[in-house]
């Protein structure tokens, strides 16, 4: 896109969109760095443990459902699960209904590890959201959901 093709209003919109996406990029990097430093786990490690600790998946969760729930690729999740299996935090089992499908489940040690993280996670959240009102957080979740849905609907067609 050349400068001649962009109106002043479009340029301003492009600039704010660029700033928003860049801030999300920075936020992701800060979360990754601070989570690893303060909690000793990466955000995706944290997310997997949290997803598998939910009561409704106490008996495990299908690998494919876990990828969908977390929004990660099968390859990335597989690599992470290998590390979690090595640490004895999760196990993969054949599903009882479909033996080809694998279920992922927290081990007893994984549950203990997750429970031990809870006070640190609480403090992480407390410090992160200091200065936010409850309504600010609800509104922020609303806008993050809108942004996530918008990104899921992106379809850029190749130039003809």
C-alpha cells in the first residue's frame, strides 16, 4: 500500500491499530518473562495445568479438545506435554470410547504442583491488576473477547 493510497483518516486508524497490536505483542512477551521469572512456569505451561485442573475434566481431556480450548497447535501442545510428562505432571491415556484418541490428565503430582502455585498466581494477579476496578476488568475481558473473535475471522486473500 503506497502513501498516496492512504487517506489521513486511514493513516490514523492504521497507526492506532498498529500500536494496539504492538502492545499485545509486548504484553505477551512481558507475561512470558514475568510468569517464568516469578512463577517458574511459562504462560502456556500455566494454561495447560489450569485447563486440566478444572473439575469438569478431572478424568482427563481429549488432546484435540485441549488444543481447541487453548488455541494452540497440535505440535506445540505435544512438545509441552512431553515436558509435563517428564516432570510427572500429566499422563496421556487412550480414550475408553475411541482407542485411537488420547486423553490428557493431570497426575496426582500435577495436582499438587498446581495447588502449590495458587498463592503465587493469586499474588501475580493482584499485582498485575492493581489499580483496575472490577468494572474495568469486565470491560477489558469483553474487548479481549471481541479482539480474539476478530482475529479468528481474518481471511486475507492472495493478490490476483
